[in-house]
């Protein structure tokens, strides 16, 4: 084996008059490029539960129906409950159970001026001609007392009456309710009671 001399590497020479070369700065990692992100859409809304929406709709319909019914019957009352001075709309049905009440300053077609118990013959059912005779005899003088005008001197006004059904009559009801109305059936907008 032979000895071979090691390769020569130049040693750095240092010159005291010359400063050493600066070391290169360490390499920085590559910079991240900031790019704007596209706008993010909000997550989609959860689909509405069909059962819950149906319940809301059903409740809404029920509430609306009840509101309409209550509005329609808010002024209704039993015909048996009419009192002297009550203003109402005269129903067109043959058998009357309820009437629509109104303040006498609103449009109405009837005004109660007398409520009386039948005191004629003791009949088992109300006979129309007997009731009519009783009402004419009893209500005509009260018409003048209530209105301040004799019935014959009030050509625009007339009167009618309600009387019990056969069933009510047989149960003991004998109430006759006399009311004033216009001959032409036009609505009245004030009371006919004398001031």
C-alpha cells in the first residue's frame, strides 16, 4: 500500500486587513400566498317539518272559523229574552228561536214595546186567531203609551207579536211579545219610544 498524500483543500486565508464575508441569510420557507376565499353560503335551512306546519294551518283555520261564528252570533239572543225597549231584526222564519239584537241607534227592523202574559181562554195549544185578537186588544193601547202617538195616527208604523210554540205553550209559557215595525219593513235607525 502506498501512501498517497491527501488531497489538498485550500484553507481559508484570513487576511487581518480584510473582513470575513458575511454568511448568507438562512433561506426562509416559501411564503404562503394569501388568496381571497369565495363567499361561503349559509348552510341550507332545515326543511320544515310537515306535521308541524299542518298543525299550525289547522289551528289557524279553527281560530278563523270560531272568530267568524262568534262575530255572527255576538248580537244574537233568544227571542224569549226580549224586553221592552230592545231593538232587533225581525227574523223571517216561521218559528223564531233567536233574534239579532242592535242598539236602537243602529239599523233594526223591530222594537219591543210590550211583553205580556196571555190571559185569555184556557186553550191547550195557541190558536192563531185567539192570540191575534188578544194581541190587538192588549198591545194597541200600549202602542200609544210607548210611542206617544195613537196607533191610527202613525201610518208608517205597525206592530206584530211573537207567541210561544205549541211545545212551549204546553209547558206553560204564555208570553206574548209585541214589537213595532215600519209598514214598508224598512230599517229604523232610532227608537220609536217617546222622549
